[in-house]
C-alpha cells in the first residue's frame, strides 16, 4: 500500500510492505506541489506496486517513471521554441492580438520547461504544473490550459507528436459569471439616471462648465454598444463611413446598418467583416448624435472629447472606467456589470427575443456557434413569454 505526505510544500509517496514479519517503508519525492497531480500519481504508482510492476525498495523512483514516459513518446524531434513559432506562423486566420496572447502564454510555458526542450520529451505533468499552479486563479488556469491544448492538438494533427498529451486534462470548474457582468434594459436606464443626476449636481455646483466635460457621447455610445454587441475596440474605432442610415418610415423596419470592418488599423478578433442592423431603439440615439456632430460622412463616430478633431480616438480603457463609474452610482444595480457585459447583454437579449442563434453568431462575430450558445440562459419569464399563444 501507499500514501501521500507533504514536506516543505513538496508531495512524497510513501510505500509500505511487510516481509518476513518486518515492516518496510520508503518515501520518494513526486516532485510536485500540486495536490491533484500527487493524488493522480499515487493511484497510478500504488496500482503498479500492488501488481509488482515497480519496486520502490530496490531502486525504482518516480523520476525513473517520468523518464520512461518521455522515451515512449516519439515523433519529430523539434524544440518547443521551433514548434510554437511554426504554430503561430500558421495561424493565418488569427489577428495580431490573438497571436500575441498565444505567444505570451507559450513564452511563460517555455520559461518553465525550457525553449530547447524537444516537444517529444514534454509530459502531461509539465502541463499540469504550469497550468494548475496554486498562485493562479481558476480563470487563469483555464485560460493557460485552453491555449496549450490547442498547441498540443495541432502538433498531434501535424504528426509532430504521436499522441496529444493534453487530451485528458480538464480545466478547473469556474462558476458561470456572464449573468453577473450583464445588465438588463431596466438596469441600463438606472445607469443613465445616475449619469444625469451626477451632471445636474456638478453643473449646479459649477464643477462642469464646458460641453466636453459633460461626456455627451456617453448615452449614444453605450446604447450603440448595447444594441450592436460591440467590443470596446470596435466602438472606439467605429467611423461614420461605416454607418449607413435608412430614413425611418411608418411601416419600415429597416433603420440601416453598421459595418465592422477588418482593416490594418482596426483588425477584428475573428479577422472577418460583419454587418450589424441598426435596431429600432438605437436609431433615434444614433441619428440625433449624427445630427449633433454636424452630419459628418467620416471621422470617428465617438471621438475623444479632449482631442483636436474627429480623428482623435477615444481610449478604450477610459471608456470602460466611465461606464463602471456610473454603474457604481446607479440604484438597484450590482457593481459587477462591465463594459464588455453590454456585449453579453446584446447576445442574451437577441436570443431571448427568438432571433436565430446563427444570425446572432453573425451579428456578434463569433467564430463558433458554441460561443453564441453560452448566452442562451433564459430565465422563467423569457420561457413563459416564448410559449404564450403557441396553442
């Protein structure tokens, strides 16, 4: 039999045996600080010990087992550095931001195992110890593992590795927090009320005296993000050249569209262009904002208020901070909603109103329909409304 023991942060496996009435004990380092990794090795080694496949009392060590595993893996003997470079080079469909994110995680992994480490010598334990470090949050652990799983699956498909050693690894369970980040239309109206109250009080006190101090862009911009599901980067880079209005008619439901272009200056996450219809509640907000700006045909839709012209871009971080500021001031609205949560709210709202997931996928610019379906968390009222009158 065997058991685990922790000493100075490192897990050890202790073997027990009785020969000729004498008790024998042997403790060997597992070389890991991760409990779940140690427990997995305990099960495997205890089973081998019971079947007589290993003898810890006569020279066998966990390190020898790891080396044996490495030798079993075979494929193209290239370094991890070369493999990751080749992987990123072939990700032609990904934009530079995505590639940079992959590179950052790969660089950290290479710091752990070495840039010259042959990929055939990497074992599951290396990935576990990197991804599941105690210092990382569940979200970071899942993020690191997701990126490494893509890399190792690619190496398997390319014939670089004979097996995908990351296949059996599962990310830590993280609670679904999308609903905490989003707002309903009622909550968004409360945020706008907090915004109005803030500037009424500040104008009355004489703290705000100039138009650019009033964040006049706030309501039309936040509504545009909410109804179109824009990312912060897409919102600040949106130009009037990409907004096409259709004059509203009594019976017409066509109010125009917004084009999210993929250019050298503004690359979309998926690398693809998409067209987003201007929804009826958004039309008056965006139309009036266009008129207030002098009906320009180009320039940023929401330029920086402190900039010199219409091509002075707003900072996405400042936009996020402004939104969060008024979320915190709003009555009956939790502090958890984020600017990106407006994008989540858009997808949730469209699905709840019965829009086809395929259409929602195109509006949101999701690469996979599976991403779109994450937002299909309908509440009881949504369900009741959906089945009203069907019989």
